[in-house]
C-alpha cells in the first residue's frame, strides 16, 4: 500500500495520467514496458500502474528496495534535465522545464539530420503544432498564444496522437522510434533508465501542455 499511496499523492503525475487519452497512455506504456526489468506490459492502460512504473524507473533500484517505492515525478524531471544539459531553476514551473527538455531533444535529433531532412522535419513540426491547436479548439485569437507556451511539447503530443498517420514519414517515424526505444538511442543520454525516463518526460509533458491549452481555450471561449 505504501507505494500505491505514494503514487496517488504524486500531484505532478497521477492526475495527468487520469486525464490522458488512450493514445497517450499507450505510447507511455510502450516506453515503460521496453525496459527489461519493467513490471508492466505494453497493453497496460491503468493510470495508477503507469505512475508507479515511471516512479520506479526514476529511482535507483537499490534505494527502491529500501523505500519500497520509486521517486516523485518532479525529481525525475530534474534528473532528466541534468542529464540532457538543460538549465533550469528551482522556481521554474514544471512544464517550463519539460518544454526545455523537449526543445533540447528535438534540437539534438535535428542535428543528426541532413539539411533536407531537417527542413522536412521542421515543416512537419509546424504542421503538427497547428493541427494540435485546431484539435484542441484553440480558435480565439487570445487563446492561440497558449500554443506558444510549450510548442515543442504540443508538437510531441501531436506526433503521438497522429502516430498511425505520420509514422511512415522517415524523419518522423525515426523520431517516434527513438522515443519508444524501437531503434538505437541517438541522443546524448545513455543507460537503460534514461532511455526510458527521457522520452517518458516528453510524453507526460505533452499531456500537461495539452490539458493546460484546452483549459485556457475553454475559459477564453466561454
């Protein structure tokens, strides 16, 4: 019960997964289940179990045994930010740090592409972000600004939600494959834990950005 209560009390993670779409939970489960020591399957959709698994991935295995639980999501974000060399301050909003991580991961990926591939990827990023805004009903001129609050996270979320339709595009398919651990890690992070926690933070951050944008848009359009 201790680890269950700990997961439910993680206000930065569990409430978001309760509001996640099936596509978002499916992608997160795919990432988490890819680790050989994972205790869940790729078919898992329970928000509580996904929360517990990610918390466990974020903690040292020995310390997890002693605590009988993992670590809070905020600590995972801090560790990931340090790993990918993103600057942040303790006063930063959590989504601001998640957005910086997304920007860094996307920039690292683009650096691996040719000039032509980079142009194509950037075009698809812009189109995906625009599609996300339309999908969330961000039509009011004052609400459109919320899309600029975390464009990298919203674009990642758009990739996840449109995965079936755009995965065949080479530069996008490879990016999604890297995030899901399908192909070799090409970013600056190494080790099994970070190969899970880095993409997981992008998924959770994209859910947070989507929910915030939808809430802001709803309030503006009342």
